């Protein structure tokens, strides 16, 4: 009976004449193809895509500034795209304010309404000393004005859910198609008392309420995205916030 013969192989992947003979006779497997050509092809395709999509995040003003640098037909394609996007947003922007909620109307104003648009509910604190809740109330108004195609609502937590823990306020509930898609308990995961418009925008992008390339999001990311709410964060209530708090009392 023939016994298998041990053939010395220093490096089965080396390009040597001896290894070629061994591969030919099936002693060692064929050398796997080099990944270099595939990597180079992927890099080339990525550069091509980046060049073709170089105007994706440009607004109309920025596109107009590129008239001397880009082909006119290419620019016009993106101008038309931006105009269409603006038209779609304008048509869908029917809210543009924060809606106070009453518990008897919650199902109609939130659950049913979420079949047509994303609905975000801020369960507010019943205490005026809750800095995060007061901050979110101010940010909520700014977000509602900016993203009119998303419905922003508020209701005091203990008025909405009996016995809801004060320590869990503020709470954000994100509704779509009749279901809660995301729940954020306090602002800890967003930034705590340093939460900004950017943080809330990222939340909306994450749940699909906004597209990442939405010009409203892109425009704001070019600034610092941190509105001036320092008086709230330090526990001082300025006149407009005090008025807003009075309005909140009327809601519940």
C-alpha cells in the first residue's frame, strides 16, 4: 500500500517554481487571487460616484455660485431637483407649531395623525425646576417652525399617563403609522442639558422622519446648531420662557 509522502513546503503562497509544480499535481491548493485589483476597482468606482454626486448637498444659492465652474446642463439638473424638493416640503409643511394635547383627544391627534406624518410627543415635567423639560420645550418650538412636515406635540406627563414618574421627564415619543417607533426617556442619550437642535435633527434622521440630505438639515450643520438657551441651562428663566410656561399651564 502506497504511503502518503510528506512534501516540504516553506510557504504555499509564495510564487516559486517548486510551488507551481506542487499546485500542478494538486499537492497544494491554487493560490487565491490577489485582492489588489478588486480594491483598486472599488476605489475607482467610489471616486467616480463621489465626483458624480458632488452637488448633492448644495442648495440653490450654492448651485448658482458654481455657474462658472460646472456644466450648465449639469447644474440645471440639480436646480430642478432642489426646486422639486422645496415644493414637496412646502406642500407637506402643514403643522409649523407645537400642538398642545388633551388626553381625550390623544388617539385622534397623535395615533391616527401618525398615519399621515411623523408625530413627536414631548411628555413634559410638572415641575418648573426641570431644566431638561424646559429646554426641550424651547427646542420643540424651534423644530416645529423649521420642520413643518413633522407634527410636534406636548402634554404634561402626569396628565397623559397617570402616575408617570417625574424622574422620567422629559420623555419623547415618536409615532408613525399608529405605532411608537422610538422612545427617549430624559435627554441623557441626546446630550442632557446641552441638547441642541442638531441632536434632535439626528433623532429625526435616525427614525426616518428626515432624510440625511434634506437641505434643512444640511444647512444647519454648517453652523454650530446650538441655539442660545444658556439661561435655561443655568436655571434662569427669561421673559419669553416664563410666558411659554404660562401658556403650558393653560394647555393642561
